[in-house]
């Protein structure tokens, strides 16, 4: 395969720009990142700076990776992270425009690498159940409806990659926050802190500069774990319930 | 000359010095030097030969006498003591309490010293790595009140590779009423590890396993449940009971997010300071004890020291020494290896686990391998065609032309034999020409029967994400065709040597999770890695760290020159790396190392292959130092520079792995020596001569072997049989 790559290059706080690379001998079985690895190897050999991109597990679970390919977060496939995207998903001769996540709350570190620590700060503000190590009751002491456990799991599969923010025209993090809040909301263990969790996480989300949700559903469409926008609906409901009169 | 005069001013006497050296032949030749730092002077001893740590700090210099001792005399005294210490024969003390097995941990917990709650915050503890073990340890110690600094090379603790564990976590809860117990989990783990683990540590692990599940459920980890609302279990290799708790195929992710939530809660309470994108590149020791670390900020290149009263390494395994493995791209041995070079012993490095169910390699461009959870072997059946070099499609091969070789060879465990056995048999089948697929390096894992029995809906609920992942990577639909699998490097049982307190031979340096060697012997059972990481982090280290710190003064000499010196050494070595500007890229040389390791120190090893490795690796090492090409600078985000530092450590480790494998003249678990096998091609142990932990000490000239004899007081050593 031959691929024409237009990739975003930017270092530190300098203004970035697209750089074009024409790559030959791309195999269909290569992953998208293996194609970039190959290109980087060539760039280094030719004394050029390699393209920086974030990645780690390459199994679609750690949430480290993510670039926008031809306008879509994590590329054209549904329910797949960038690292699990293979070149067989493209046609010979395709042009791929590759950009970092673009959002005011995610500053660019270098090329395709962005700073997503805002997500950690949101989690810090309440994304936990306050339980100390030791002294927990027997795991089967509180039975939980299978449906509830399954729903909690569906929300909990969020990998925190930030694709929802990148996909949203408002750079909203509602899907990310909604998923965490709903995971705990479905479980008896999460009830005690639920009202304050909702308020604190939403407040922190706003402070980090993430935008509002205008129900376009782009986040769900591009989420590699296919987290449902229902999480946002529930978040709005819970936020209304627990913020009024406070 | 001015310098010599200065020395004399501070009490130096050449005749006395020469006499002293003559009287103490153990001290290598060198000179006593006076060095200034700021306005003060310090005594150092510089060896004449150029070796690492050639200049050693002795003491602060002062004029005149204090306590009737001049600083020159004090320097000589310190020098004498230093060599007295280093010449003492090292004995590995496992520190296991001498009481019955089931009393050991509770006795030990009671006997350990405690740190007064009000004093805990005066102690700084560094945790390196924030995966399952590190995050749980950092959170639990912060809850107790210690001042915790946590470091990760990731941007967030949630990215650690613990997240990729799929299948589950073992616990002896006996919720299924199928006869499970602490003792059975202990026994299965010891047997699964081919009798090369320390009994006391394994028993404690089994004892704590239940608490982990309670803790995680309380944190809101959404484990799989039955319709009655109780927790569901499944079976894993090497066990005949159902004791594995799971969250679909994403157990590691859910457990890590649980530990992460505990950690960020402590970050929010300001009990933990977290340093993202910080790579630990060295360990600082003062008088032989771990007293801090040196880090490189991966965004700015800043190299900095962080002093602490104790250091805990939770930095994972070293499977990436093989280049292709199921580890994450950044997983590395650097923290452990650099601690090893500072004096921590590396134990059983040759014990590597090759996981039987991975997606086969498809091309030279492959950057990593992907695991398909062992849980698939619950319902999938492994087979190859009975005919050699059969190129027909699997659907064209009828039932009686298939060899379900695991079921044939091991009727009682069948497809659920331990990993080492399943891997070796798959390799054997392929080596004999029964392999399938284009490369012939694969066997089938077939779900036809279970799909017929329970329907594809049922299969999808249980294994959905694994099937999707397989389809995504290979382009094949496993609901219609059997999966193709082949073994791949997955986990490393070896690691830094630790005692019962999880402290290495170096005071203050603790090692937890995959980074230590202690619980899995020569082979780890499925779903036990998560269990060990969390047991160490939540329930062991928070106690044992107190026992160590209670004996330490809360004063920390943060001005000690070792910190500044260590920073400087690391700055220099990075400069050296960047100045090589050769022609080979890091990945290029890493692939070469991987090939040497896989071919010679891989799934089966022989004297010949190991000697080949020991010949090739030093050549690769010199190739690295002469030919590596690293673009960019230190003071920027430079992934190639990070990778280069990690690669050189892998190269050195690779050499030690080969050495260790060569030394171990037996086959056990993941270490299979072709010379030592039974007639049925099973691993043949030599308990008389090799029932020990091989703990290697780093010295400049060679690695020195220390042995910890393994005592089996409760389990009878037997040949492992899964027939």
C-alpha cells in the first residue's frame, strides 16, 4: 500500500503546521502505529525529528493513545482505539490527515501528544468511594442486581482517552464525567458520596474549561468503548437533583 | 600545590595515610581528596582504577579536632569501615518467622514495630510506579499518614500496564463451595510455580487473597455477578476449583481504576504528591541504604534528586527484553536494573513466562504481541491437524482428523494445564510440523462446541471484547473460524530479591508486585499477578514499611553529597548517549536483542544456545555504545532518548538472564533446559542441587551468585503432574 500522510507537527508553544509524508511499502497487516513506527525509523535515519505520539499498551485498553484521523477521533472504525486500527481499514493511495486531540483543556505537548491531566484533576475532585484499606465487609455481604452491576460495568469501561472531548465541537467532557458518576450511582457502595461527587466533579470539569453539552452525540459515536450518551442524560438529571438549593 | 596545602590545613598527613593503606590491604589503591561544595569541604576517597563509583564520599572536613579526632582521622576511620562492611560475607536472610505456616503472618504482624501515628508524617516514602502494586501501596501508606511521593513515567496512574490484564483475580473465597481454601490456593500456587517459590510468602498471599476482593468491591469495582446478586467465578489454568473473580475481559482495568481511585483520593487530600511523566533513572544510596531516587522529567529533561527514608519499587516486569512481548511499549527494567547496579540482588532472572494464547506474529513490522486471556481455555479447545503440513481450512478438517493434544496428553486438566506446559506443547507441535496458518507457527483455539452448546450470544457475553479484539487485529471472525494462537512472552517471575518484608538485601529498598521475585516460583498461575500486586500493595507493604521506618531516624540528610553526585553522573551519561550519533536506531538494536533472546533464551534453552547468547550480547552492547543514533536533545520531550536508556539496561539484563539460565542445570516451570527433560518431554527438576533462589550481585567485573535455599516444610516436593 501507499499512503499519503499529512501530520501535525508542533513543538512546545510554537505555532504548529502540517507536514506531508509519502509512505510506500505499507502492509495491510500493520497497525496504524506500526506504520508511524516505520516512518519514524526512516526519519531518524535521515536525521529528521521523529513524530511524537502517545501510545503504550497497543491493546486498546490503557487509553494513552489517540489521534484524529481525517476528522474522526481514533480514525474511521467504530469502537476501536487508534492503536487497534490496522492499515487494512484504508485504501491504497489514501490521504490521511492526522491531528492531535484539539481542545482548550488539552494543551499540545509535542506533535500529536497532548496534556490530559485535566481528567485526573476531575477524578481527584470526587471520582472515588472513600473507603480505607482493610476493614471492608465480605464481598458478598451486599448482593447487587446483576443488571445494576452490568450497567455499572458498561460505564466503568471508559478508558479516559479523551476522544469524547476531541470529537465534541464544544470540547465537552460530559461523557467522561457522566460515565464515572453513573458507575458509582449504580452500586450501593457509591451512594453515600453520590450528591457531593456529582457537584464536585461537575464544578471541577467547568473549572478546567471543558465546554457544555449540546446533545450532538458525537462523543458516543467516536468513543472507542462505545459509552452511551445515556450517561450524560443521567448526569444532567443527577446534577439538577443534587445542585438545586445548594 | 595549593590543593595539597589545603589538605594539610585540614589535617592530612601523607606518612600516616601511607601507613594506613599498608595496614589495610583490603582497601584498593587510591588517594584521599578534598572537594568543595559551596563554602564547605568534604573528604573523598578516589580509587586509582577507573571503575563506577570510583570516588566515594567519606565525611565533612573541618579544621582542628572534634571529639579529639581530626577530620582526616575521621575520614580514614570511615574508609576502613566502608571496606569492612563490603567484605562481610552476604547472607540472604529470608526473615520468615519461625512459627507454623498459618501463624506466620499474624505473628509477624504483631511482632513488627510500629511508627507512632504522630510521627508517620515525618517519614517520606517514595513509590516508583503506580500500577496495581504501586497505586495500592501509595494510597494505603498515605492513609496511614506517611508522606508519600509517587512517580510514574505515564501521564496518569491509570495508564499502567496492569490495566491490560484480562482474565481475572484469584481468591480463596470458596463461594462456589467446591472445596477451595487458603491452603489449596497456597498449594496450587507452589505446585504451579514448580516448587521454586518461598512457602511463607505464598501462604501469606493466599491468606490475603480474600481481603482483596472485599476491598475492591467496597471501592466500587464492578465484578461480574450472578442473577442472585452474588459474585461470579470462573476457572483458570492449574486449578481444579473455580476461584477466579472477573469483570468481563477487563479485570485488570477495573482493579487498576479501583487502586487509582484510592490513590487520587489521597492526592486530593494532599497526602500523596504525584509526579507524572517522571522516569526513575537511578537510586541514591547512603552508607548502603536506599535514601532516594534520581528522576528525569520526560517533558523538560530536568534531572533531579528526591530524598526519602525508604524507596518502594513497583515497576513491573522485564518481558520487553524480548522486544516482542505482551507488555506495553514503555514497560522496562530500568528502575530495577539501576537499583541492582547500586547493590540490590536480582533473583531468578531466567524465569520468564511464555503465555500460550497470544495472537501469532504476522510480520517484521510487528511492534508488540496481543494476549488472548487464558480464560478462553475454559471453553475453547486447542487442536492441530493430525496430518503434518496440512494446508486445508479448519472447516474442511473433520473431527477425527483433529488432534486435541492437550486433552489427549493431560486428561484430567485438559485445556486448563498451566501456562508453561501449554506453551511448550504448542511449540513442540509446531516444531514437529503440525502448525497451522501461513507461518505454520500457530495452533487452533476452537469455540465451535461451546457455540453449538450455548449459542453465540452466551459466548459474546463472556468473551465479547476478546473476540472483537481478535477480529480487529487479524481480520478473522472467531465466531466462524477457530482462533489461531501461539505462545508469547508475557510475564517475568524473576525480579529483585526480597525477604518476607518485601525488602531487598539493601536496607530501605522495597520491591513489590511483578518487580520482585517472591511468589510465583518458576511459573505463575493465571489470575495470580493481580492478586500478588494488590496483596503486596494493600496488605503487606503498609505493615512492613513501618517495621523498617521505626528503626530509622526521621532526620534526612538532604544535603548529602551523594544526591548531587548521582544527579551529575546521570547528566553525564545522558550526554554520552546523545554524543554517540551512530547509525542504528533504538528500535533497530532492540529488535536484534529480542531475536537473540527469543532464539536462545526463549521457551526452551540449551547449554549451546545460552553460550551463543552470551557471545552475541556483549557484541550488541558494544554496538550500542558505538552505533546508537538518538535524535534531539535532552531538554525536551524526547521518546527516543527514553527508549535508548531503557534498551541498554535490557541488553545488560539479557546477559544476566542467559547466565542464570546456564547456571540452572535443571528444567522447572518457565525455564526449560533441553538437556533436562523426562521421556515424555516434561520438565525435569533437580531438587537436590537447585532448590534455591539464585540471587545475583552486580560487581564491575562479573555477577556473583548468592543462594537462598528454599525450605519446604509443608509441601512435599513432587513431580508436577497434570495428567
